[in-house]
């Protein structure tokens, strides 16, 4: 497809790189020679230095044979003029980047076939992150009453482990919602059918009426049952309860769950001793563990909690961990934890904050 892009700022350059990667024949117009020289050097794309509102430049760019013209400059007046000229030259599809919503009607009047409002896109994205943090991405459809979104299914959700046909027939599930696809553990996307089973810990793509969003999200995330014992979903659910891991991307958390193992320990058992290698991180799902320092200070951690943070650096244990009450643990290899922190550097700060809130120990008798 032959596409002419007017404006190669940050957003324009990103769009051009995607168009080239998709195999489209792309031509770029920008007034800044440094920008056009850089685009040519980095992507080999055909560039023209000049104004996208200059008919001579447009003729050189082959605007008459363009299937799509995209107005991506940083000024609405320039985008408006480019859209008008593109329509004059007979371009069938003219797309406009609108910075100021007051230009909505003028863009329509000059024949822009699709208007992308930066303000609406950004505000929608921020509102979704604020009001529905469970949602990974959301796209309004039509006038915005219907939305398509993806969300993680909690292992404890009442839909986990059930066929879609059973879920949609249940009385309390919103009637206007539709399951579209699910993301498999290997990253592939599979179209959902009536006999497809919704797996806990997976992500699903759905369509719903916007007013039904809170109910749908609550239904997918609510605790209707426990995840199967010993399953990866159970491990993932346990890791999701760790305060400093709450901001980790779903893929990274799933990677930790794949590396981790579940253990049960009896009262009096030692998990590790002071001075041993700090090669594992522990999440306490049930029970209580006593941490005793070399000086004899004791700290009791009760589920849900974590300990064994030396695994982040690999340094020797600072204390001895001993089971106080029957405990269920998730054991995460130190190598897996360190790899996750390298991909999410903010976790080091979150861990330090969580440790500072841990009650201090009392001296032993």
C-alpha cells in the first residue's frame, strides 16, 4: 500500500517504522532536514524535506497515487491543510492526528475520513488504568458504549476451569458480554468457542457494554474457589499476594511461577540457617515462621508474607528461619527473582519499602 505521511516527529517516526515493518511503501514529508536525513539513514524510506502543505512537494511525493494520507505534524492548522489538499488530490483515505478537540468539526469539513484525538486516547488510557487496573488494554468501539479489553482471570475466579458455554449461561454473568479469545502460556492467541475452558491465570479478550465493566471484572477476579492444589495457577495466585510484586507485569509473574515450587513445612523445621547461601526467596502462604538473628533477636512473620530476601543479592543468610506453625511456602529460585528485578528495577525500591515496614525483632532470653 502506498502511504504518504506528513510529519516525522516522535509519533510520526514511530508510525513510519511500523508501516515499513509491515511492508507498506511509505513516503515521508517533514520540514526538518535533520529529521528526514535521519529517517533515510535509519530506514531507507523515501523522504522529502519541505512543507506538507506545499503542492509542489506533494506532487513530488506522489500524493495522487497514495491509498492513504496521514497527517502527523504537531500543529492542527498544518494537519488540516494537508488533509484538505490530500482530498483535493483524490486520496481515498485521509487520517488526521488531532491535538486540539476544537478542530473536530473543521477536520470533518475538509474530508478527513478518520480523526484520532490525542486527548481522548490519552485520557481514556489513564482513566482505564485508574478505575480498572486489572485491564491490560481497552479499545472503545463505535460511540464508546461497547469496549474490547483484555484481563487476567484470577485462579480463584468462579469462571476458572469452566467451559465458556457454562459461564455465559450462569444467571449472574452480564448478558451483554462476549468472550473473544484467550492468550495461551506460549504467547499464542486462541479464539474462544463454546467448549473452550477458561483457565485461571490466563488472559482473556472480551467485549462488553461499558456499564457492565465493573461487574465483569469483579466476576473474573472474585474469589469463588481455590486454585487447584499444587498447580501453577495456585503459585501465581500466591505470588500475586506479595505486596512488592503487585506492579510486576503478568508475563514476568507467570515466569516466576513457572520457576517456583510449593512446599509444606511442619512446626520446628528449619527452612535455612544463618550463614547459608541465600539461593531462594520464600513466600509464606499459610502459617507462621520465626526469623532469629545471630544476636538472638526474633521476628515472627505471619502469612501472607515473604522472607529470604537475601536471594536478591545472593549473599549469605542473615538469620535462621524456623517454622512456628504449620506452613505452606512458595520457593522462588534466587536466579529467577534476580532476573525479574533486572527487568523491573522498581522492585528493588518496593522490596526495601516492604522490609522497612516489617516489625522489628525482640531480643531472645
